[in-house]
C-alpha cells in the first residue's frame, strides 16, 4: 500500500516537473503556459489579497445558496410524493418532462428574467440540484422496507414516530446520496453561470483574466476551482462514511 | 358499474392523469397570461408563438443545422472520451502498477469542473471547433474511466480461471472475457458520458462558437428573438432526450442478457 | 384456564373485485389459553403468514374478529409482540443492538431512559448476547440477529408472542439452540406463544398444541394436543415414539391437503397471491 501511494506521488511529481520544465524551456509559448511555480506564486499572492477570496466567497455563496434551497424544497416534496400517491401522480409527469432540460441550457433564458446577478445564479444552481435531490428522496423513501414499518407498528409506534424513527433513518443513505451527487453539479453550474453571464465569481475571474491576458492569474483561478472541487469531494466522502456506515446494502 | 366517486379515486391514485392535467393547466395559464398581456411579451411569448417559430426554424433548416453541428462535436469528443476512458480504466483495473501510478493524479484531476478549463482551452486551441471537441472529450473521459475501472476490477476470478482452463490466457482474455464481463458497468458509464458530453458541448458553444445549439440560444437571446430562443432551449432538451432513448434502445438490443442475468442472481 | 386470544370466523380476501380474487382465510376460528405454546403448520402457501399478519392487526381481516383478553382489537395491541422470519428486514440497521431492543419500550412513556436500558440489558442477557449491546446488526451472525429480535420482543414484555417462521432463515445448528432458548424463555416468563412454522418436527417439539391448517383458503383441520412432557429435550424427546406418531399424523394430513390443493389448482384461476 505504502509503495503504491509513493508511486502515485512520484508520477504526480513527474507531471508537475514536466510542466515546469516545458514551461521554462518555452517549449510552449510562455504566454500560454506559465511555469507551475509562477502559477502557485500568483495563486498565493491573490489569495492573500482581496480579489480571489472575494470571488471564491461569491461562488461558494451562490453554490450553497442554490443547494440549500433545493434541499429545503425538494426533500419535503420528495417525502410527500413518496408517501401520498396522488401527489406523486400530480408531479411526476412534470418532473419527467423537465428532466432532459439541463440547467446550463436555461441560463440564457433565466438571464432574460433575472439579469446577471446573484438571483440568476442561485436559481440556476437550485434548478440543477433539484432533480437529483428530489428523485433520490422519492426513491429512498419508497424503498424503505415495509417490514421495518410493520415491526414499528407492532411495537406501538404512532405514525409520526414511524416517520421520524424508521422512515427517515432508513431512507437517509439514499437521500444523502442525492445530496452528495448534486454538490459537484452545483459547482459546475455556478462556474458555468459565471462564465456565460457573470461579472464576478470564480468563473468570471478565470475568463476575465484570460481575456485581459493575465494568464497566470487565470491559471491561479483554475487552481482555486480545482481545490474547491477536490475539497468538496473529500468532505463528502468523510460525511458519507460517518453517516451511512451502517448501510451495508449498497456496499460491495 | 363503478360510481363516479370510485372513478375519480382511481384516477387520482392509479394514473398519472393528475400530472398531465396539471401540466396542461400550467401551459394553458402561460398561454392566457401571454395573450392577455399579463406578462411582458418580450420575455414570455405565447406558447403558440414559440411553437410557430419552432416549426419555422425546422422548416428553414436553421435549427436542424445547429443540432447537427452540436451533435457532431458531441460525438467527436465522445469518441475520444471512450478511447481514453476505456483504455485507462481497463489498464488501471487490470494492472495494479498502472493504477498505483495514475490513481493519485486522476483522483486530483477528476473533481475539477471541466467547464472551468474552457478559458484555458480557448487560450491553447482558439475559438474554433477544436476547443469544443477537446472540452467534450475531457468531460466524457471521466465517467467512462470510473465505470470501466470498477467494471474491470469486479470481473469475478472464477470467470478468468474458467478462461484459463480452456486455454484463454492474458492478454487475449481481455477482449474475450474481461471486457464483456465488465460491459454492464462500461455501458452505464457510456450512457452518463453521452448526456454530459452533450451539455458540455452546448456550454462550450455558448461561450465560443459560430454555430451549434449553444451559440444559437445565446445569439437569439442577445438579438431578442425570444420565441426562437425558447425553441432552441426546447430543441436542446429534445436532443438530449432522444439521445438517451436511442442509447437505451441500443443498449437493450445488445445488453439484454444482462437484465436476465442480474434478475436471476437476485432471485 | 382463561382464553387470552380468540379468533372468531376470520376471513381474508385479497382483491375482492378483481379476477385475481383470492380467499386466503375462510372462517378460521380458534382460541388459545394463557401460557400456552401453540404452533401453526400447514401446506406451502396455505396462508400461515396471512394469518399472523391478521392476528397482529397489521392487516385488516375482511370478516370475523379477534379478541385479546375478551376485548376486540383492530390495531396492533400492546399486549402482543411479533418476531418476523426475516430478521435482516426487521432489525433496524441504523441502531445498535441495545437501541433495537429498547425500541419497543420507547412507546411506554412512563419509563425513564435508565429503566429502558436496564430492561433491555436484561433481555439481551436472557437471549445470551451479553457484551454485544453496542454492535450493529450487520456485525452479527444470522442466529445472533434473530436473538436480538427475540430480545426486542421480550423487553416489550408482551402477554402474547407471535412468531412467523422465526428460525427458518437460520442454519440448522443455530436453529436447535434457538428452539431451546425460546423454550427456556417461555418457561421463565410464561407468555402465550403462537408459533408459525413449516417444520413439523419443530412444531411438535416446541408446542402444547399444534393447529394444522388446510390448504388455501385456510381453516383449521385439526388441533392436536401434544403430550410429551416438559421440559423437552432435543435428544430425549425426539426419541419418544409418541413424538413420531404426532409427526406422522400431522404430515399425513398436510400431504393430503397438498394433493387436494394441486387437484383444485388445475381448475382454479392461475397465480397465487402471496401476502
């Protein structure tokens, strides 16, 4: 195990070294391909100043804003649809029709209505996260084994107690899966919205700097986005392990 | 003979009628609101207006042209994604040293949103088709890689041993045993990637391009050709839907054995 | 001896207005005295599980009624606890063993948390799982998981224990241990136990009386008293000639019923509705 990890690090190091070398030797024009060290330096500089952190904060704010909005609205709706058949029949056709319409495609439309501010971006993130969260919630709640419910009923649990003590915990792994899936989607969509119709945020930061030929700054912004993506992934993995360790069904 | 009450109950509980009615009501409301000028017609045109412009765009060939361009890019990038994804995924799944070498780097690169690389892509590849295809290729590689890797890893040792008994050794067994056995996973990755590829193509067209659905939507939006813009959005959704259905149909044709197999195992 | 549970003319019809109409129970009546250990056996698919679901009020009967302590019941009564066959699907995987066992006590509001823990720990000890309180179900073997289910029922302190083929999913070795464990608990606490099983020998070994059910629609063909003395022993009791006489008789009846069911089926509508 240890040597495998080392091997991976060696390869990564070699890649970074190659980057540095190619850039310094100007095998690719320096305008396009600054050395890695320069990029990292610029990154640290920008992080120290106000520019990058502000844009980072804006992007994260929009991302989580849309995400939590989706959670707040879609999880209860999912429960409703899963438990009340007419509610399911009412909303399901609409959901299935809107499903092929992905969030980036509606960005220009939303821009017409909401302009290029935070509202547009938060709404688009909300729209993008809504489907995975809703669908996973419905599936999770529907998939709760009826035997669990029977057992609870024989031990005198009320409907409310059953919802709280049985259905919620049993459905949670799948619901959490939906939340987990929608986070990277939220990141992608917020960056996209800032690229297409933005005046601030990380996406705009990268694009704008590139347009003005601040190449190193552009790379630094990309690095920041990469870090956010990686960080989100790690956090999700940790939370996943902690909260759903008991769910052996989905594991291999 | 059922009473009226029973009929409505059945309608509510057993059919999707409430949903279709609901959608119909929403669309009707939209139409009336636009008609009665309750909403700004610049932003929310009548459904009929949208339908009309849809029809015209299709007839004039403008929309099909853009659809074709988007699809072309999507499939070009997708092809690269399949090549790379399957190759690297299979190699990583089969040979531990390969996985050890590449694993860490891939783990770091994968969570990066591909759309964020578009500006850099523009820098290197310009504003033309090459950039679009590159971004699509990058985006489609990841899901295919992950699924191929997992599929290959899970091929049961019994299958490989059986192969060896009948004289099928590595590397021949890669194509005769390992890949076919991993197919269900790979196909799943292919399906997800196709959808992702399409949307990434559209996004890249929104940012840089002279044609394609993404460009069309942005262009018509900026020119305030609003019904056409809606038509473009609907077209995008329709193309995505059609691609998915086509894929499923093809999958059923070739992967039918898998459904029966998993059903039997579960029993 | 007081009759603690009475079933009067129980009827259960599935899909009454469809072509797939199935009569699972038809006029089933019996009564069980307090402290009795009775078993239900019958041909496959005769409706044993339907009977248990109806008795525990998890399913509403189409006709007839159920009396617990001379009181008609329509919802799962607090005097009753159920142990299902598939422990994997009835133990809550997100709760530890201890928390699973205390689940039933959570509805008894007058108990404090400390009380509940104490009662639960006692039950866990009674089934021989002391030391495993903080484990999760998936960490235990099948037999152990079923013990947890039994402990949960025990802690609930029911007067009546319904068990639906509880040892069918457990390996043969663990099964004999669980059978004796159950008898030990029964002797200690004197609950009334209704035990559904397809294993005739198990029924004879455990019970005071064995109800033999007919093929679908289920009714009681025979209520056989089992006079094998107490306490029972896996080796000694099974050597008694009377043991095999009872087994033989029950098997004969069931085999007859199975043949009759197959003969009926060739003329009957297709498909069997499993509850």
